[in-house]
């Protein structure tokens, strides 16, 4: 680790910029609604209303057991505590997710500042976090990443047996327990910190002390997990395994998982986010390593293994971005001024291009091209209440913009309104024994993103106005993303044999 004890501290311009950047995005309603927001936040919302650790919004899925054991419990309980303090509202829900992104950003900046990576690389961190993590919506992954990065920043501060290492390891292990897709990366970074600490242990007694800290952090994390599920490990594992078969039951494979990530996450213009860190790792391969470059190489290697195994999904691009920042910070000290300028320019350009759609969306909102109007069906939608004759299924946008997350009692999650392993009715072919996807009397309340899916996968006829900046159809965005559409299930007229493009 590079010592900075005798050097004057640089002004924390990057931290101020990051805070202002994400606060502005929060005021602009970021992170935007994600299709599984209600899936992952329903248990916390239910507990705030006096219920137990269950998600009644998912009643149509038919999960085994009553409790929300389809996912690790840490996020639900942390969000529950947050909502008890700040209340249930759209601002509170998005504020929690944005806070996790801010923690991730600041922790990464602190590590880069500690290793004197340079102000321009520090300024790249908010762009990387925005691209990779804003798309997660309200998913638990943001909490897992925030705990992992905060833990790494604390442990890397003094990578030797002591309180900082113990606290850092505990945070990283909690991050690993918060979201399965974060687990591999949290463990990889914990191994990096442990390796550095092991090297700095001068005597066997210190090495034993470090091993004791690792074991205690792991045991405490396990104890927290068991307490949150009330020591019902058997029912939890049964439900968790059941839910983990969703993609297998819908025909997804390891290869298709990788193709899906490459196609929908990276696309053509975002491949530099993977290629740049690979190039930097090759450049640094035979050079002296420090904790920053080691962490970057481990993160990149874990990402490549996870990609080949088909374990990447939303938010997975944060890890090659993190590797790029860490490896870039190490490489900048080994090249001339000309190459330092070129490298930082390439990294910043790649991240600016990656965020193009969000920048366009913000420009559309500020320029009046994208409207926040709820549409003509808002009043009729508010008048509908769930009943035995008419089940009410709502999507993530309606939950935010129409109800402010104060959902009607008895409402269901539309995005997961089909029997497991399906999700949105009509989008996944299901065997006859699962029952009908479209139940007579159901009423759907949805906004344009989900309505577009229904139009594509069913015979529903609805017009979704688009705004195409500069007339480029590939950049088209919904002109009225908050419009409320009231849709009787019968108007979908069943699932198409072949979805529309």
C-alpha cells in the first residue's frame, strides 16, 4: 500500500462532485422503476404495515412456505428499518437505493485516493456506478455491493490483524450474504485483503490472530443470517432452491445466460468496459503488484469466471468497471504523462458513452420531451380496489407514481402475476397444470414499459407514444413513462405464439 503520511491531503473534489451528481439524479427520480422492485421490496413494505416477513404481492407465484425465503433476508430487514425511520414513500424507497450507490462510489473513491490514482480517475467512479447500479432499481444487489466496497475500503486502510481488518471483513461477508450475485466478488475482495494481511503478519501468532478474525467475521455473518430467518434453515433452503430453478424451468442455460448478459448489458458500445481492464491486466501482468492492482486482477478474473458460468445479470458490469478503475490507478504510475492522459481519456469516454441513454433521458425530461403526466385513466385506476371478483395486479411504476408505495391491501405484483416459473402473464409459456395465466376478472394497472411487454407477448392493443431524439429510433424512449393504463385481463386475449419484435 502506498504511504501518504508525509504528503498533504488533496481536496476531496471528487467526493463533492459525486454527492452533487447522485443527489441531482435522485431529484430526477433515479433509480427508475425496475420490473422486480415489488418482488424484492414487498416483504419490507409488508413488515412496515405490521405484517410478518412475507411478501403477499407474490401470492400468484405459489412459492412453498409462507415466509419470503426466496432470497437472503438481510436487504428486506435493512430496508424495513430504513422505512420505519423515514416512512413509506417513493422518495424514501429511491433514497435508500441511491444511498447504497453513493456508499459504493465514495468507498471506491477513498481507495483510489489512498493509492493516489489521480483526480480524473476518481471523477470516473460516479459515472461507472451510475451506469452499472442505477439499472438495478430497488434490488438487494445495491446493498450487497455497498457493504462489500465499504468493507474493502475499511480493510484496505490497514491490511493487518486489528479492528479495521475485522470490521472490513465483517462488512464484506455481510455484503456476500445480502445478494447471491455479489457473493463471488465479495469473497474475491476479502481474499485480496486477507492475502495482504497475511503477508504483513511477521510472526505465527499474528497469523493466527488474523485467521481468528476471518473465522469470527464469517461466524457472526452466519449468526445474523440465522437470526433473520429465525433459525428456519430447512424451510429457507427448500424455498430458495425452488426459486433458483426459475431459469432452468424456462429453458435458460449457462451459455444463454452469458449471451443474455453480453447482448442486453454490454451491447456493442459497452464492450470497452470489459476490454480495457483485460488490456490493463495484460500490461500489469509482469510488473510489481500492490494491493490495488491485485484487487483489480482478482475482480477481473472473478468477473470472467462468472461470465463463462452464466452467473451475471443486472449490475454485473460494476465489477469490470471496478477492475478497470483499480488497474487503471495502478497503471497510471508506470506510464509517461502522455499515456496517463490517453488512458484517463479512454476510460472517461467509455463511461460517458455507456451512460448515453440516461443522459438522453435526463435531457428529454428537462427539455419537456418526456412528460411526468399520469394520463386520463389515473382517476379510474384510483377508484379500483381488490375484491374476490376482481383481483388487482399493479406494476412497479404504478406502485411508485400512483400509490407512492402505499399499496392497496390485497393488491398483487403484476410483473410476477403468473404461476412460477412464469412472471408477467403471457410472457412465459407454462404447462397446462399450472393453470391459466390470464384469470377472468383480473384488472391490470400498468405503465408504458410493462404495457409494451404485454403488447409484444399478448394480443393487447395499446398505443405507446415514443420520443426519438434526433430522429434515431434506436434511442427511442417512452414519451409518457408514467401514464397509467387500466387493462382488463380479457383484453390481452391470450399469449402470442410468437412475440412481436
